[in-house]
C-alpha cells in the first residue's frame, strides 16, 4: 500500500491513492495536483465545481434595448454571442476558479501581440480567440501583494503566461472567495482565493469509502447461505460427494427449476438488513458535510429532482434559487466583459447601414457613433427567476398587470392634454408588449399620429361645447318651463 502525502502529492491512481492516504487529516489543504485529480476522477469533484454554474446558466438572460429596433438588435447580438461561444468560455472561467481558487481568461487576436491593447472599433475585423488559464499557466504573476501600505494590496493586475505578459484590458481574473492576509493557497500558487475542495477534502476522502462499500454489498448481495444437515462425525468420500452435488445444484438452480432439500435444511440469502440504515445514513451525512464545507446546497450534489419544487416554489427551492442568484451576481463581471465585445462585433458599421436602410425615419440622419452608444447605454440583460409559475398562474398574473395598467390610463387620458395622453397610450402599449403570454404579437403605435388624432378630437369636443349654449340660448333667461299635471282618471 502506497503512502501518499497531501501537500505536493503526486497521485497516480487518484481515488485509490486518496483513499489510502493515511496522512490526510481534517484541515489538510489540497495541492494543485490533488484538486485536478479530484475534478477528473472523484464522483463529486466535477459536480462541486460545475453544478452551480450549470444551474445559473440553465436559463437565458432576458435582453432588452429600449428606444431602439429591439428585436433586430437582439437577434444580431445573440448570433454573435453564439459565434464567440461566450457561455462556454464564461462557464470555463468560473469552473476553473472553483477548482483551484483562481483563474484567468484572455482575449487573443490574430496579428496583435498579447501585451498590446486593442481598439474596440477594430474588434469586428479581427479573428478572436479566448483562452482560460489555471494557476499553473499564470504561476508567478498572480501571487498578490501582501504589503498593507501598497495601493495594490491583495489586488491582481495583469497576468503573464509562460513569461508572456498580457495587457490588462484583454484579460479578466476571478478569485473563488476573497484572499486572506498571509494565507497562501497551495492549489493556486499565491495569496489568493481558495479551492472549493479545500474545506471538503476529508469528507471527499470518506466518500470514496462509500464506493468501496457499495461494491462489497453488490458482490455479497447474491450470496446464498445453505444450512445443510450434518452427515455425522465420520464423512466418507460418498457423503462428501453428495454434499458437493447439492451445492452445485443450488448454484445452478434458476427459475422453473425444482430443488429438493431435507426437511431440516434451509437456504436463504445473506442478511444485510442492518447495512442499509447505517450505511445510508453515513453516506448522506458525508454528502451533507461535503456540501456544507463547499457552502452549497446538498441537493446540488445528490441531484435530487427539483423540477416540481421549482414549479411549486417550496422552501428548499427558494433556498437553492437564492444561492444561484448569488452565483449569477458573482459571474456578472464575466458577462459584462463579453457583452461589450459582442456589442462592438454585432452592431458594427456594416450592420448599422442595414439598420439605416430598414428604419430610415429613425436613423437616416443619425451618426453611427451616437446610435451605437445609445444602444449600449440602454442595453439591459436580466436573469429570469428560477422559481417558475404554472402557465395558468402566469397568465392570471399578466392579466392583473394589464387590467391595472388599463385602469390607470382610463383615469389619466380624460384629464390630460394630447401629448401626455399619447404618452399614456404608448406606456400602455409597452406594458402589453411585456405580457407576452396574453399578447404574443407586439403592439406598435405611432406617437406623432396619435398626438395629432387626440388633438383633433379635443378641438372637436371644444367646438361642440361652445355650440351647445348657443343652441339653447333662447331658454337661458326665461323662466323654467312648468309641466302641467293631467287630472287623474276616475
């Protein structure tokens, strides 16, 4: 049996060596190589690093660009997003940082050295690639300054890969957890964040024992115990042969066979009824300890079905949804990094010519730079909630929103001037367009035509009000008309 140390260990058969690592004790820190082996071979390794990110990315962001040809711009943006494989690169960055404690991503451009900044206006014309680097790739450049009096105290700047420096504008670095003063992370080669496996190293080792137990139970579950009648104190060759024949018949017996045994003999399986309770509880505790150490919900490791719970909004689902919301906020810098690159490439000058040709009344005389910055300033990307409503409930909710908006417009319009009344109608159209389950097709109103129509209606109403007193003016100064009552019939 090989004895393997923890710090700087060189694992061969990863799981076996980790299980046999007698030096591994609670509180030991994993090395770079152990983190890699845990991710590659441990049944919970990839799940701990990837499951929160996969769940965070399980829904697409809801992108809106108000005051613009929204659908046209959104389609171009999403198409370029897929071309650059942005979701995949972002997931790889944050997954790698969870494995080792820190990771970096750099934008490479054909023909432009890594240490040179790139003019954003050149992005549409460049062939781009994105590489994600683990701590071994960037070793030495991300140690982090530990001098409390320096302005870059515990802050990362640019990275260098194999001695080649990268310009800061072309890279993004993420730390899994914040750095602690003079707390060196072996897996990340610096005073940086920590691996998701750091606090969970010992329960991860214990989990491997459950795999060995599973294998043992599987192999023993098919054992048959035959309680055969003892032949006596003296067993000759004939009796021994008969006992062997019985065992062979028992071994070969299957469905539709008839096996004859003595009235005092019994055949039964190995009794393991006590294994299930003790082993099941132990395994569950190990998984919960691992999840607690990694600060994540245990359901993400057990992969229990949560579709019904998210649909119904149970308390467990709400806790998991809150955790994933935190993961999404943590991933926001990666999305912001790609958003700007994709915007420059998708909404390029050639694309703007198409926009001008399609919407000449809006952008015929508008410069590309002004339109581009208007679009980027109005760009919004929002994550939908993981807690989903049933279709019927979602329709009811949208119906309530629409009726409330309609009631507000009905109160405002009769007392407003044409311009404000038109704005109220435009706002109602925006509210209706957001309720896509009620109104799948968008309502588009012409603001100027609406103002003109309301102005004409107002002028006609004023003209009718002025004519009304003149029509009945002959009765203005006269006495009220008295209506005589007819006598009652007898």
